[in-house]
C-alpha cells in the first residue's frame, strides 16, 4: 500500500517524463464492437447500448446459451471486418476459422467464447502516423498490426457489492467484435494517443463501429515493457485518462523496480494488471495463468472466401481520412489543417448536430456551386468561413441539425448567399444577420416554412443591401457626429498632421459599425478627409 | 450448411443410430415410432475394448487440487474425484489408441461439410440481406419472450449470479 501511495503522489505532483535510459515499449489490443444490424451468431438485434434500460431485451435463445441452440454466422460481419482490414493494410485470410476459448464466468454461460485463435481473419497490416496530421514527434511512424480476429462479446455484469451478487444483461452477448492487436511498436505516449484517435476516427469513417470509449464500443488494453523486461498487460481501462494514467503509473513502477535492482526477480515473468483509478493492481501472474483449452468450434464451418471477395469490398471503400485531409488542404479548397479536420475527423455522434460526412458533402457541394458562379474571381476562404465558422456557430446557438438547415438553405441557396457577399451586395455584418434570421425564423416555424427562400427580397425587406449612393449631406452629418462623440482632439490633430494616419481607419470603422457595413468604407474615408481638411 | 436446431429437437434420435441398415415392418402409429426410437441398439462398450484402472494412472492429489482450482469447483471429495478422473483418463487413453484416419486435418473436425464452397462477393451480399430476417421460433425478435422467466432467481429483468460464481474463486 505504501508503495502504491508513493507512485500516486509522485504522479500527481510532477509532470510525467520518459527517461532516456528506461526505454518504453507498448502494444495495444483494441476490441471494437461492429455496428451490424444483427448479432454475430444469431439474427437478434445488435443494440447493446441503446437498450440499456431494457436488460435481456435483444436476446435470442442462442445469445443466452440455452441448451440445444447453435450458432449461425452473420455474413454482414465479413463485409465490415474486411473494410477495416483493407484500411489497416492487412492480408485478409481467405480461409479462417472460429475456435472456442473456454473459461468460466457469469456473463458467458456457454462456458466458452467463440473467437479466432488458430487462424485469424486478417494479419500483417500497419497504420502510418504522420507528424503533419497526427501530432507526433517523428515525421512518420509505422505501427504494425499483428492481427484482426472476429469474436463475440460477452454479457454485461453489474456487481452489487451490498447484496453480494451480480446482475447479468445479455443484450451485449454475442455482439460482433473485432480484436485488433498491434506489435509493441509504440515508444512514447504521443504515438499511442494519436494512434487511438486515428483508429477511432477510422472505424467511424468506415461505418464499422461507433468507436465510443464511453459506451464500451471500443475497449483498449495496453501491454507495456521497459528496457525489454517481461511485458505487463493492463486491462480494465474504461476511458482515455485511465489508459494514459495507467501507462504512466506502470512505467514509473517498472523504472523504480529496475533502479532498485529488483528487475531480475520481479520483471522476468509477464503479468496482467488492472487499473483501480489511482494505481495498477495485479490480476494474474504466471502461477494463475488460465488454460483456455482452445479448440476449433465444431458447430461452425471455416470462413472460406473466393478470390473476388476482397477486391469486391475494396470497391465499396470510401476515400480514407488521410487522403481526404490531403485533398481538402490542397487547391482549390486550400483549407488549414484545423478546418480540414473539422470536416473529416468524426467525434462521437451522440451530441453532434451533423455527421462529418454530411458536413463535408455540404461544404463540397456549396464550394462547387460558388466556384462555378464566381468564376475566376472566387475566394476559397469564403465557403470555409461561412460554413465552418458562421453556419456551424449559428447551428450550435440555435440547436438546429444540418439536415434541417439544408431544407431551407441547400448548397445552391448557400452559394447564392456567398455570391451576395462576394459581389459586395451585402456586407459581412449584414450577411451574418441575414443568415441568423433565416435559420431562426425556420426554427420558429417549427421547420415547416414551405415558402422558398428569396434572398434578394429579404435583403430589400430588411434594408441590408449595400448603399451605393449616399447623399453627401447625410454622410457629412454621420461623420461629424462620430468626430463630435469621440471628443479626442489629440487624435484629430494627429490625423490632420499625418502623424496618426492609422487613426483615420478607426474613424472609418466607427462609420462602418454605425451603418452596419451598408456604406462602403472608401465613402467614409473621403468624407472624413474632406471634413478635417486632410491633405495627405 | 448449418441447420438451426430447435429446442424440442428429438435427442433420442441420435442415440438410436444403427451402423447397419435394416428394413423392418411398417410403423402403424406414432407410438410405435416413439417406442422404436427410445430403444437402444448399442452401447459404448460395443465399440470400445474394456479399460482398467491401475494405480499408475490415478492422478495425484496435487494434480486434482490444481484442476479443481482452475475449474472453479469446490475442494471436496478428493479421493472420489481422483477415481473419477482416472476412469475418464483411461477412457480417453482407449479412444486415443483406436485406429483413426490420420489424413484428415484436425482443423476440419466438424459435424458439417468440411470443405465448403468459397463464398464470393455476391454470395455474401445476398446472404447478408437474407440474414436480416428474424426467426421468432429462435427468440430472435426483440422482446418476444421473457428471457429471465426460466431462471430461478432474477431481478428487474436481469439474471442474477451469486457472488461465488464470479468473484473470489481462488
């Protein structure tokens, strides 16, 4: 206990640092729930998270292991597993098989888990991390993928300590999982963080999983070794902070053991440890290793795939995220990495008003139309600013889903709005008001407003159009008012003498603000100069 | 390829399988069929030579303890357990000594077709849409049956496992 406290205190008090003489090596083992319609070996509904309030609702006889029932393989799993294998540059095994892994646990009443031990689905892949996209210290880092195997999830148990019992829900039982195992190629924490983000985005991008850590759709185990001593496998890491805190803690523990000269005694046999929120705790060691008695599952045929299968799935593959980023960051879009990521990197979709796919499509369609309308004078920043910044800002403020926005502002209408700004027919300030007004009134009509949008009429109605001709007398009155309100003689003198030329811009800015941008700045500039008798 | 087995599958059918086919008198009613199927025509002893337990093949008390620990079973009746295990081991040894066809790959040891036709891309696309159909007789329709009803102890729709089964098994 004293030892544990010491590690915890030190971690809390100091910034974590890898020490050059103690080399960290890590590998990851990630379980990913596939979002197929049905479960892996039955046709019951695969919805382990949504039905949390209805335990044992999506369960067939096989899912709860009733005697006499048999597995029937769901082939949809093959499509998803193959997509992920291709994206991870793996060799797909055209003749893989299911095996039984025997162990005894309350959430697995069959007495074994059906997995792929002897001949997994795919192997020998890699995922490349790049400093430009993935925030790692090296220019490029290849993480090799050892294998991908298909297996079933178990039921979920909730331990009630007070009553000394566990409640078991089999909604999750028999949900398809991919277990992905990397080689121990990670040498620092940044690489692990960026790999997890990249892998999570990849499974969401391919539509094979929600990839959410918080719901358990993605679960991460880490194996860690320091200076090539025996590896320790870290399990039960429910979220990103547990993953990294556990690695930091375990690294420190290894370093201390090696420093104290105890490595030969303590670190020569592999161990499995869990994370209790503040320290890692031993779960299993050499003496308590479980013999899983693997055997080929005699109730399932081998998965034999014809030569045309992988090429067939390849044709269904979308452009991969790194390729999308590269495309968006080059001409004609020329987006910054940050903006390109907003259109590409999927967050968890529970509390988001759009999917990345929807937003990207809206951006690309609008961009294309605006580019056609504006011709050679098009400004690539206009769609970016108005979609990624203004539109998303308004959507969040008004809580409107993108699919609703496109009902009133489809890409062609949005492109028209951009053209009004592009041609200077409305100022940016007026366009902001207009965009908010359109979305707000559509929301207030309960998204039922059927009248088609007429931007020109709206601009006229609200007098938002730029005023080309302003009576000189009116303009002089506005400018004189600004000078009087300012009451700063020093500034005025500076402007007249030419010592404070920039202050003239301040006055013009005040005029723009007053007229909400409807009067062109050059008109203000010439009027101020006229009133003040500026000679420069 | 795989047939789904319903819960009321007539298990006796399997145990009355005969190695040599015989054509007998015609069955007149279902009772005759049931009576026929419930009668055993062979025993394991017919197929296997007798096996004997000797002192040498009784597993040590230490081995039995280790196995009980791994299996999560209680440390009781060790002597009895040693004899039972010895009996089972002798049986397995006898099985191992029977002549078998060594040319068959153990990976294909399945009760189904051993070399299925490889699945093409089209096969899988078609199979996928077909598999979306749920079979109510297999309990695949969500909420169509009360899952926990058949268990002795349950709580608010959950199965209940008492602590000993999951925790503190060492």
